[in-house]
C-alpha cells in the first residue's frame, strides 16, 4: 500500500492529517483481518512545483522556504519531515514501513523517464522532458478526464507557462534547472530536477518491489492530475496495471469554508495543542464523518470530540481486567469496518458496547480488541489514569474510613486535597474509585 505523503516545506495541516488517518485505519483494518501489509508513504523534498499567487509564478516551495530563511533546502525538508512524523505519531498513525524521500531516488526516476522515452511516450525539448499524454490512450480512466474531453481537461488544470511542449496537456517528467537552483542533478538531458508525478511512480514501485500496487491512497485533490499522471507514466512504462484499488479521502473544510492561509483557517497539530486539545481528539473527530464525505471542522466539534474521548477513557478505566470478549459486538464492529471503513457506525458500536449489560471484563476485552483498529490508545490511557501513587491511595483509604465513622467534614476536606493534587474521586456506598484527571 502506497500513500502520497507530504511536501515538507511547512507544518502539515489537519486536512492532510485526515487523509493520513484514513490510510492508517485501512492498514489497521487489513492487519486486524489477518493481512500482511507493507506500507510506504513518500516524503516530497523536491520537485513539487506549484503556482504561487504571491510571486505570480511557478515555484518549488521547499527551495522558496529555504531561500526566505537563509538555510539549505535539505535543512528545511528535514526540519518539517521530523515535525510531520511527530504529528503523525500524536494522532495515532502507525509508522510506515518505508518513507522514501524524492531526493534519494533520483536515479530511479531517471531510469523510468528513459524507459518512457524509449517507448516513444515522452520527448525531450531543450533539457526538459514531457510525457506525451495523447499517446497513452487510456488517459483519464481514474478521474474521467479522458482524451475526448480535452477542452474540459485543459480547464481542470492550470496551464503551465512552458512554451516548449508539443501539447498543453503534456506534463513534465524532468525540468531543466534554473541558473540559481541549489538542488539539481545530472541527467542524460542536462542538469535538472524531476517532476512531481514521476517521483511517486518511481518511489512506489522501487520500495514496494512491484509494478502493481494493491492499494494507492491519497487526498481527493490528487485524483487529477497527480494520480492520473502516475497511472499514465507507470502503466506506459511497465505495461502492467499500476494499482488495483484507489482510496481517496474527501476535503476537510473549516467552519464550512475551504482552508486558506489568507483566511487564517489553516490549522496544525501545534495549534490544537496550544488550545489545550489532545491531538487524539482530532483523530476521534475524523471518525464521525465517512472518509468519502467532506468533513467540516469546528472548534466546538473538536471540544465535543475531546469530551467524548475523555469519557471513553474514563469508562474504560472503570472496567476490570479484560477476559473473554463479546462476540456479538466484535462481529458488529467488523461488519462496519469492512463496509468501506464506516467509522461513524463503528464508533456507535463502541458506545453501544459500553452501555450493554454484558460482563464488564468481557466488554473490556472487546473494547481493547476494537482499539487495534481505532488506534485511540485506550489501554495506554487507562494505565495512565489508574496508575496512582501509593501515598495517594493511602489518602483514599483514610477517607473511606472517615466516611464510615461519619466524619464527613474531615472526609470532605481530604477529598478536596486529593482533587487539588490532580485526581477524581467517585464514591459508592462503601468505597471510592480514584482516577487521574484528564
């Protein structure tokens, strides 16, 4: 399984994270079902050219950020790669088996481009190499932007400023280096850099050691042209199907609007933490909307998700040692997961389980089993909530005795002291349960 990863020139936003969480849930679900999964997520540290409204031209954002900060592009890439991996861990995403970096696979990209030229699917003009889209007759089979819809196709992409292409629809495989470019490599066509699309085709097949992926995942915005171009160049070079299945996560909106830096509504994990939210609350929040649907992020929604997650941890902490399991609920949970990752329904099944009348030890066992897919770190948080120092437990026992002796004022005073220390007490008739405050 291959997932299109981040371009590392700034912190990734929560819209990116939603896509990566979908991939994580899919990997977990496949492993839960007994599959061996080998996963890769690329790190784009060069070659993802984009149009900048600020300077009104196409730029390499990694190089642009490096120039603005007076450091090398590789320093920028490494800095934001590290932050990305930390953020991914904070929202419960399992580590991929491979994180190929574009700069480490230049030779693989050059070899793939050479194959396309040999097969007359690509051409060279003045140090640039372009894919000849009209020679790949199946172009558009993923997105629907087929060759017979050429006018619509051209409207769907920003027309590149290149004047040396045979056709406006052709896309770059290799770009001639500008005179002031720091990151550039030798090639049969002169010094230059790879195009964004060729990077994923080369890295996916190289690190996963196959021409045909089982699954390729990414954001819905990548269907066209990125994934469409990956298919064309990969299948054009190998003659084999590039991916058996495609999984695309829909857009994340903020307060009903598209995320935009000009609107200052592009949020990161660091900003969630600054507002005292757990990153895991965002993971829980994404479960409430199916990955194929647009998700609307609001701070009120995140607060509700935080409260629900805290409650989930507290209920889990009240359960006895896990034993056995509730087969009925495990089957219901699996049915929702295997029905196109229906996470909203899966979460509903979790709460239905916790409200059920089955033995609490069996509920605990099934809940922890479900968390192999959910990835909410339930057991880890239960251990944190119930790991109480011996000195505090002694105070709880002292208070229980005070209550039995009807010394309620002293018991209340001791309760207040315990709660000031960061704990919660829940009293029953003859006992008290203590948890750490979340």
